[in-house]
């Protein structure tokens, strides 16, 4: 599967998005601001995560009319979110022709046991993960890009840091194990042995590894990139801040110059108030989005 | 060994790094004008041309890049080809005008229309990965078409510079990168 033309094309687009910022947008105006600021792609959704958190209710795939307007307006790739396990929302988005589908824990799950069988689609998928087992299960299902889940809509980077560190640490651990130990590890991770062996041999995921969930500042973006993320998704962090336009530009700059403190200082200067953050440790378990997905 | 800079503002610069190594060059990432000093040639990778344009602009890299190109070879793939073109449409956007071609962005469709195919390069065939690829609508009289796909030019060389609308960095075949490396020695 991993060498098929189909999968190479899916991973190929993810390669093109590296070093960039994928921004959540809910309408055409926001999509235009994002593109102008230098976003490498936009993610169309009904409501940004912090509003989903506040307003509650069932959160679904975005309005087709709005996604189509966004596709007609910007020249960068357009992604859209489908509910976990909602393989028909995904089929509709594929028919619409979006460039990537995010099977996302930010929306209300449609299936509490199964994810979408992503191999059967022509359109590529990205999925969230908190640890290596979850990442490899999603890849086994056909995901061509992994992102940390973090805690969407919190404006708090702590969960994304936890998730990227966990994934990187678990991958490093595999590289020092013997063949027979990998079988046991595959069982512990709940992931196919073939993928566990691939990671052990290469020390990385077989697909690009991005970060999402709680990124609100240029420094946050640089932090997760330093920890091993190859690009970032920013959700509520931009359009829930005081200054979406300049903040979007600053985070784009930070994703490129994550290794250059002077450029990061330039990016951080003259920014207004970031979005108001949440202390994730005080959130009740039932309000966490990251625990959705199996 | 020749040092190839890879513009690492955004895009698949990491895939180019590996491709340069396979072809026998030494890759370095380029994010500032100063990084260019060490380079014998420069690759502008695939990615999003609007993002790269934005960063070239705010980091004042356009002029240093032009000066570099006046002396040394530059190779653009996909978004890189768009940046190097004479003019760009759909939408119209600025470009560096290093190679006399006109291109139309995303001319073959969206991601679901992306494909891997064989293209004709003289007597040889090459595997070519097209991802939301641009189309070369016109090649100036100084340009040499090195490969075509369904009649469209997909690999064009003009003097020391060259562009492909496909992604040779996403295959194991090093011939395109090797040709670029050869341009550095002559």
C-alpha cells in the first residue's frame, strides 16, 4: 500500500505543505485573509473549536455552499473536516473535490468504535493522534498525514506538546528494540507489526507528522516544530485573537524560522492579545475533545 | 562536491534534500540571503507559491535571489517553476522572470486530479509525479523543452536555469537532479 501511486500522491501533497501553516476558516472572508497572510492551506469548518466548546450541540461537516465558495475563491489547497467514522460526509467532500479531509475529533463523532476506511478514497486524509499506537492505526486505515490532537479550542499548547513528545519518544524507543520485541510492542501499541517495523527501521512515521490543537502564538508554532512537527494547524488561535491578520502572518513566519530566535522575536513583536486560553487540567473529562477517536 | 541550496521557506524542501544527496550533491537549506553565499546552485521546491512569495517579500529575499540567479543556476519544481516564470495566471501573481515561460496555476485540477505518469524526455521515459500541477502555456525562443506530457512541456531549460512542473524529488530516479548538478560544473 505504501508504495502504491495512489498513496504516494496523497503523501506527496502533505510533503508540499511542510514548513507551513494550515488555518481554520469558517467563511470566504477568513479564507482570503488566511491566503493573503501566507497560509499553505485552509481548513473549512462550521465553527472554530473554541466556539464549538462554548456553544455545544452537534458539530458536523461544514456547509457545502461555504466550502465551495472557499474553493472557488482561494488558490491554495482547501481541506474540510468530517466527523470520525462518518464515511458518507467524507464521500460527499470527496465528490465536492476538496484537497484533503480531516477526520476530526473536533466534530461530534458519528461512530464510537470505527474510523473511516480511508484507503478506499481518492482524496487524502489527515487524522489526529495522541500517541504512536493511535497514529499507526490511522495510517493503517489509510491516513496520509498525522497531526497531534492537542486540545482544540483551548489556546493552550500543553496537550500538543504532550502528544508530539509522546509520539517522538515512542518512535525512538522502537529503534532500539530487537525483532522479537517489536512483535510484543505491536501488541502493546495496538498497531500492525508491519508499520511498527517500518518505524523501528526509520525512526519516523511513514507519513508527514504535523501538529495541531492549542497553537495561539508564533512561539507556540516554533515550539512544536522544534519538538519534531513538520508543519502546524492553527484553529481558533487566529480568528479568535484580537488581530487575525497580523497574527496569521506572524505564525507563518514562525513556522519557517522556528530555528531562528531573532526572526521569532520579529514575528512576536507588535502583536495584540492572543485568544483567551483555558487551563486544560481543570476541564472535566467530558469536555475534552482529544479523547474522541479509538 | 557541489553545494546545492534548497529554498526552505515552505514546501517539500526535505524531499529535495534527499534527492540532492542521491544525485551526489551536498544540500543546504536556504532561509536567508546570507545562506545563499555557500551555494553553487539553488533549488526552489514544490509547495505553495503564494506562501513562498509572501515570505520572499517580507524577508526582502527577492533581490538577493535575483542577484544569485544572475550568476548561478536555479532549478524550480512545480511551485518553484511558478516563481521562476515570466508570467503567471489563475490567479495572476508576481514572479521572478528568470525563465521565459508563461504558466497557469493548478491547470490540471485539484488534488483528486493529481497523478503519477510516464513522460517522454527525448528518447528516455521518466516517471513524473504531478500534484496540483501548473501548466506551461508558452516557452520563449531561448527555452529548450526537455520533456513533454500529452503535448504539454513539463521540463524546460533556458541557459543555466531549468524548471519542471512535476516533482522529480518524489521519485527514486535521479536523472533530473543529476542534470542540474551537471550545470554547476560547466
